[in-house]
């Protein structure tokens, strides 16, 4: 039974998120339905991260098992045909060892949060950025972000609904950059807490607006109390950019991996 690794991009706006749910259309369910229409098989698409409603993906990864081997180009083309007209695309399909798991074999994930910082609202990027009309100091945000890199207890930066057993995580990457009116917050780690990236973005924008200082961010981190951090930034600015797999072929790592809901 061959296992296929799928690299997927989607506009999260129309969906209740990656995970199949009873209250609306999900990306996972549409992938599974596309497989069923393609080859008549009922499969479970296992994703690398459960993006929340409204969150986008440029590099989501999932795997599915089929009963017989088919050319990878055929799988990609057939799934994309049956996914129409939904804003979902299978960018790549490849056969991987049966020990590969889209979630548990992942060694690193990178998200990008985008802010449009100008008076005029977005037109071309509507639904894909957080529009903040007041001036933001991206350099101040970048300076405060350095306090959050490394291994910390991020209890202040996870939602009340987070189900992770521990709030201790290691952020390998947290940068803030500006190009014209666009501000990008890039965050990389092996795994994340529920809403962690969006709360980081919401907190850092307070620094950018001059409402918080660098020291306020450090105090929020040390408090280990959700009420001490900033707001949860809206979902439309967030995109799952890439998932990396550094484990040997066929290996899994079943250590604590958060549900990674952003």
C-alpha cells in the first residue's frame, strides 16, 4: 500500500480550517473527497498542522495511503481536477516510505504573519493580511522579538483551549521585517501551541504601535499567564509556509507534538 506525501497550498478564507468538522467545509475533507472521486477509495488525509479557520497555507503537507501505486503526476493532476473550484492546490505528490507521517515525522514548521501597515485598506491582499492603519515601528517589534527566541514557557502565548500537555516550546526563529507597507513576522519551530503565532503577532504589534515596550514583552513571557500577553491577531494574516522533514526515511518521532492549531 503506497503512501503519498502531498504538498498543498490553500486560501483558508472559505474553510473552517484544515481539520474535518461538522460545522462547515474543511480542507482535509475536500482532499479526502478528491481521492474518493479519483480512485474510489476512502482515505484519511493526515496533515502536518491543523490550521484554524481563515488561516492559509503555502506549504502544508499531508499523507494518504492508496491501495495501488499510481504515477505521482497522475495523482497530483487528478486531485487538482477534483478539488475544483475550491482554492486548494496539490503542488507536489511523491511516494514516501510507509513509516513517514506528515505530522509526527516533521522536524520544523515555519509560519509567516503579514501585516499591511497603511491608511488605505487592502484590495489585492484582502483576506490575506491584517490591516493596521496606524503607524507601526517594525524595528521596535524586531528588537522585542529577540526576547522570545529560544526555549521558554509560552503559557502566556497560547489560547485557553490549547490541549498541549506542556507550554514549554523552543522558538528557533522569530524575525520581523518591513518592505514598504508590508510587515512580515516569520516564526519557526518544531511545533507550536494553539494560537501561539497569532498571539505573538498580536503582542508584537502593541510594541510597534508604541503601546508596549520591550520590557513589557519580557514581563508577559515571565508571567506565564494568558491575560498578560497581547491580543490574538486575526487569522487572515497567517500562512503556514513550509514543513521540513529531517528524520531518516521511514522514521517517526512520537514525542510531544502540539496540535499546532494556528
